């Protein structure tokens, strides 16, 4: 594969990942503002975004801290939310596993929901593309969210509570996740797992420290795996 072809893959990824800036910007602004309101200073807010670079996990950890949850539970909640990254990694491994270690290390660091969704869709459309082209596309698709997550968090932390509440930035969080995950619900097992997580989370919303999320996530994985197992058994 030539350098020109690899560059083309990078720019295609950049193009496909750019629309997510519309979700990342308000998401980051909201996190920065809420984190400063919760008592974190500017350095702490930026350090969290740079080290974690996972909006959902950061919001979860922040909510736990606001509820004065034990440190162990804060960390466990963030890890639970980010457990999906392990599944993303397993799904991407056949495509990026042959890349050099340093490239895979960077890819792991910048792995987020929209980067995964865009990249895996591309790999399914063009499975025969070389590893160099696939990693170039991946990096290109990650750059918009990666850069604008830092930038928007910086603005949110700097502006703090001066952001007008009528902007309703919190709308971006559910809309972004719906836009990312809805197209991926392609099988009955996926839908069953999603419905289980929604129903159980709502039923257990009364539990302290958002413990219901832990239970819902575990049950959703069990239900999804069991539905898929039964479907496979019937087709054999």
C-alpha cells in the first residue's frame, strides 16, 4: 500500500468522523461546566478528560462523587461503564491486530463509541483493505472527537456556570448515544440486551450510588448472550 493510499484512508476517516463534533462539543462543554460546579478545579477537570477520554465514564464517576460514594465504588462504576471498550477492542482486533504496537497503543487510548461505530462499519464494507489503510482510517475518524473533546472540556471548565442554562447542552448526551448505538442493534440478541438494560435501570433507579446500573449492565449481558445462544442452537 502506498503512502498516498494510506493518506486517502486517513482523510476518509476524518470526513466520516467529523459529524460527531456536533455531539462532542456540547457533551464536553456540559462535562466541564458540571465538573467545576461539583468542586473540581480547572486542572482536575482537564486531567480527567485527558487521562480518561471517556465521556460516559467521566459523567458516571462525577455523579458518584457528587453522591459522596466511596472511592472504590467511583472507580468501579467508571470501569463498569467502560467495560464495553473491551468488547470494542475484541471486535477491532482482527482488523488492527497486525498494526505496530505503538499504533495499537494510541488506538486503544483514543477508542470511543463513535470512533468504533464509524470504523467497524468501514471495515465491514471494505474487509480486504490492508492493515495500514485500516489504522489510517481509524486515526482519521478519531481525530475530530479526540481534539474537540479536549477543546470543549477546556471551554466548559473555563466558562463554568456562565454557560446559559437555556442552551440545554444536556440534550447532546442521550442523542449522541442514540445516534451511535441505534444502527448497531442489528440482531434480536442486541435488542434484548438493550431493552433489558433500560427496563432494569428504570426499575432499580431508587438504589443509591446508581447501583442499579451495575445490575442492569450485568443482566443485559446475560440476556443478550442467552438469546444469541438459543438462536444459534436452533439454527444448528
